[in-house]
């Protein structure tokens, strides 16, 4: 009985401590002077705002001028 109770406790701990959100794949386009510049990058993030931050970082690493990005 103790093993069963321990198993239930460990299972409950695992379920409640796991991350609530899932990661999604986003396709992000860069914009310069209010117009899309063509091309896009793909990022994996938990939210649209996180995806846009990651995309901006990628464009910065690629040394491409980017005023802002839009992800979908």
C-alpha cells in the first residue's frame, strides 16, 4: 500500500510541476519602413511575443536592418 501511495504522490507531483504551455512554431517576417522586406525566419516559442523577440534576435545576428517583425 505504501508503494501505491508513493506512486500516486510522485505522479501527482510530475503532473502539477510540468510546464502548462506548449511551444509552437512561428513564421516571422521582417519589416523596414513599414513594408515587408521578403523572406522569413522560423522560430519555436511559447507565445507570439516571445517569437517576435527571437525573430528580432535572429535578424540582428544576420545583420539585417529590421524595424519590427510580425509572426504568425
